[in-house]
């Protein structure tokens, strides 16, 4: 599609990409560089208000996300902000929706922003997108194909989107708009990009299923069993690798794969790689620059086995 | 096989509803009681929609398995994994909502999975 406004965007990595999802951060930046897409990291960004704050006071969560949006719009002059993490993406979209439709949220954000001494974010100043939108609509499959230096041919991929990328539907008004738009029930942007890079996508009916991330600490056994079920479904579908686009889902799949073997004695072989790592490989970027060695799941062995590294 | 798996999926949602002191509906949505039960279970609990697509995939696999050409071991196993996922999801939700082991209705879900033999075979 090649939207010109996606060629240079404000980049909101979020907390996870500085920690467990560091490889996602590296690979997102490496793929952007390989494709000529520019990222300007949001200055002095803060937590989006993910889980903890939301449970205490939803208005504070809306404020925290709005501060990130305010810096990008009012201090950096950006028109588009890109968040690769599903949690961050979801919360920025939710804040946008709250500010557009809820007077109480507007009042709270106005009040806290004034107290914090920065400009108040107004709904509509920015467009929030995910890393998938950024590449799909910033470059598109045809242009991506032209820039490939290799191919993912021979690699069978189960695309796992998790449950926050498309839910709740009402905060993603740009989705479900027919051909070319993303679907909230059967998301396909990752499938499209990886297919363009030569991968064989398998039919994977748990692509938007819960990974148990929300209760990974309070009820670890249920989380482990949910993840184990996702891993088994991917293997049953014939996948070599599960492609991910969320650091929380990704680390959940990796950690609970290890835990399933230790605690339940259930071993699975499927590997996990971020979609940006897979695209990077096809674009000729080295696995090290993509942070493949940082993954818990041994993606490097799989890539070598398939002749991709 | 598909009838039994669909019944287990419905049973998981019935347990969720009973734990919340609701009477499970006998209605159908798009020909499936499962989808009607999901709709009922998500009323007032938006996060329960995280299993909406799993329910729809169960219905889809149920339909596929009616076709002899699609009735493969892999397809049956996938439907069993979907049902298992729904059961685990509901189990987690019961725990989060404080309905877990405190509620008699949830005990079958907290115990060993009935689909284990099929899904893990």
C-alpha cells in the first residue's frame, strides 16, 4: 500500500522491549533499517499503564498512555506512533478511544497533564499503529518481495497473534473494513508478510487464543497448560516455528514451553521467533543483528537446519 | 467423536454460567448452542470474548468433521485441542473471578482434563 506517513514514525518500544522482548526491539529496528523505514523513539516515554495501573484506576492508565501520545504529537510533531507490543498498542488505542468518547477520561487527562506540566493530548492528533501495520502498509508485500535477499522457503509457520491485537473490536475502527484491512476474527497481516517472504503458513486455529499471560503468576499451571496446548496445536498443524508479534506472548510461549517439560514432563519441539526476526532473515540481516541468540527458544538451530542461517 | 467434543465444549461454558448463578441457555446462534452459550457467558464480562474465536473454530471443525473427506486424525486432534483450550481458558477465568475451587460447579474443570487423552494422544 505504501502509505507515505508510515515511512517515518514515532517509535514507542515500551517496557517489555527493553527487557524480555529485547530481541523484538533489535529485530524491529534492523528490519526498519533494511526496508528504509525510519523510527524516531518517543522521548522520555513512560509505561503505557498496562496491567497493574489499569486494575487500580483506569483513568490513570488512560493518562499514562496519553502522555506518550502527547510527547509524540506535541513535542516531536509526529503524525503516527508505532508500538510493536500488543499491550502497548492496545493501551494507546484504548486511550485514543476513551479520549474520543468519554468526557470523564478527557477531564482526568486534562487535569493530570496540567499538573504534570505538559500539553494535553487530544483525540485524533495521532494515528497509533502496530509493527505489522507499519510494514504491511508502509512497504507492502510486493515491495517487500523486491527487497528480499533470501527466502523463508521450506519453513512452515504458525502465526500467533494473541488476544490483544484485535480485541476489543471497538477500539480498532480501522479493522474489519474489507479487502486490504486487518480482520479482528481472522487476522492475516503477519501471514501475508511472511508468505511474501516465502514462508509456508499452516492453518492454525489458535492464532488469537489466550496464552494465559494475565495469570502467569497467580495461576502458573493454567498458563503452562494453555501454552502447551498452543504449542501442540502448532505441531499438529505441521509448523516448524510459531511466529509472534508480541513480547508478552513470545516470552510466555518460551518460558512455559520450558516449564511444561520440567513440571508436566511434556516436551514440544516447535520453536518461537518474532515475525521481525523471520522477515530480517529473508532480508539478509544476520541472525545476531536480529537478536536470535537472545531468544530462549533455540531458533538458530532451526534456521541452520533449514539452511536459513 | 465430534459430537462428544462439542458436548464437552458446551459443558465448559455451562459450568462458567452456573458458577455465575446463571441458567445456561438452550438457544442456538448460527445453529450452535455453543455460540449462544458463549454469547451469554460474555454478557457483562468483555474479557470472556478472548475465547470467542476458539468457540467459532470448534464449530468450524465440527462442521468440517461432518465431511468424510475432512475426517482425518489430524483434524480430530485439532478439534480436541480447541476444546481443551476452551476448558483451560474457562478454568483460568473461574480462578481469576474467585469462582475457581471455591465453587462446586467448577470442580470438573479444575480436575484432570477429559479431553486429555484425545488432545495429547
